[in-house]
C-alpha cells in the first residue's frame, strides 16, 4: 500500500511535467482549461500506475490472506 502511494505520487508529477512540455510545444495557451486538462490526465496516469502496482502486489482487499499465503510459501 505504501509502495502504491509513493509510485503513484511520482507518476503524477512526472506526468504533469511531460504534459506541460507537450502542450508548450503545441503552443497551447496557458489557462484554466489547460490546467484542468493537465490535472485530469496526470490523475489518470497516477491511477493507472496505482492499479498496476496493486495488481502486482496481490489482492490488497484481504491482507490477512496474502500474509498467510506468503507464510506458506516461505516455510520449508
């Protein structure tokens, strides 16, 4: 869960940076619409990263079951 938060936060700021550069290259004027577009697209990227990390970590809805499965895997 903590890794999910950290990586999605990093992804948000990286997406903001590249979206701003892309829109600057397209010479889109700065304004409220551009800012909202950047925010929404960066949020979508952040949510996508979050869901991928969550899928890779396993089912976070039931952490007790995940812990029990890991315990079984680690026992000889």
